[in-house]
C-alpha cells in the first residue's frame, strides 16, 4: 500500500506492507530514513530551510521547514524503535526548477540546511541526488528499505 507524503508532510511507518512515496520534489527536499533492524521507514518532504522564515507557519506545520521537520522525522522513527546509528539516510530534491535565474536559490539553501543539520548531529548521508533543474519522486519500501528514485526525463532507478 502506498502511503503518500505530500508537500510539507512527513510519515513514519513500521507496517511492512507500506511503501512511502513523495512526488515532484523540485526545490523541496525529500529525506528518507530506514532502520533495517527495527524495519522502520520515514519520509519527510520539506519546502524551506529555516522555521525563522515564518514562525507561525512553523508552529502550525513543522514539516514545512528543514530545521523543525528533520528532528520530527527522526523522533517519530525513534518512537517505533529505530536507532540513529543504524539509519540509512537518503536526500533528494533541491532543484532549481521555478527560479531559473537563481534569485532565491531555495533548492540550494534547502540542501545546505540538511547538510549542516546532519553534520552537526553526526548523521551520514548514504545517498544524495540533489540540484540540477529536474523534479524527483522517491519511494521507500518499509519491509526491506528498497528505495527508488524517479527523475523527470531519466526514468526510475533503484538505489
């Protein structure tokens, strides 16, 4: 069963029948995590790097921002038995699709935010596919951690 993660959304599951999926990651970033021992998977689709950009929106929806959504993702996975040191971590998105001239650089700023946060917390990214000017979709199978990335114009591949 596909469990869809929308924009500014997050889902964590230990249901082995579940495939977590988020579509059309442009400048947004998708963070997928998986613990193969606990068989817990999680997926976050955040839009912006910092909650300080709009604290009211961050209070209503912490998944909109990297600095509030990423900790929420990990904490939700821990509640289901996942452990940080066993996590497979995948980061995708961060394109420059709507801002062709790079005026706002949201994709790049989103990528910097996740890298800084993971560096500070000793989290290693196992696979990363960010940048360019393409949209991406990511799927994560909770039963075994299999992950697929679909890149517009390039098809889907298992990573």
